[in-house]
C-alpha cells in the first residue's frame, strides 16, 4: 500500500454551491435562528455585569457606591437597556423551543406543546415576581 492510495489523477470534485454571507436574511426561520444565536452574546454581557456587581459588593460599600454611580451613566444605561432587550428575546425564543426539545408524557398521554411552553413562562413569571418582591421590599 502506498501513501497515495486514496488519490487518483482525476479525483472528482464535490459540488459546492456558493452561499452568500447574508444567507440568513432569506427566510424568517433563518433570521430567528441567527438572532437567537447573537442574543447569546448579550446574555453573556448580562452575566459579566452581574459578576462585576457581585465583585463590587465583596469589595465593600465604597466600591458598591462607585459601581452604582458608574451604572447610572447614560451610555451604560443605554447599553443595559439593549442587553435587557436582547436577553428578553433570548429567553422568549428558548422558551418557545422548549416543547420541541422536551416530549413530556403523563402516562401514555403526550402533554401538548403549548402547555410545556406555558409552564416555562409561568415559572419565569413566578420567579420574576418573587425576585421583584425581595428586591423592592428588602427581603
């Protein structure tokens, strides 16, 4: 066996159609997919912001006050609004995908996809209300 056993002089070439860089704009499904993927970057930004907040909490009251004053600057407020918006889109699209990823059965009866999504939205609402109550009332 030679080192060139897989090579022939007239090796067939595969058909590779050229795809535009903007292929994802051709259909709404593709656009939603890319949007959901891009929103992951904003979710990561929200996590980084939360970690910075926790780090300021650990450093003490002076660091926390300085961090909160930095957060209240207009460019940071605008960026936070954008992050919130895209994080909201990310959450909604993932909750809408949950019924496709989870096939739940109660005995032999499949749970309708709308109920699976509704369960996710309900849990999200309950947790959000609980956190809002804790934050607004001080615990």
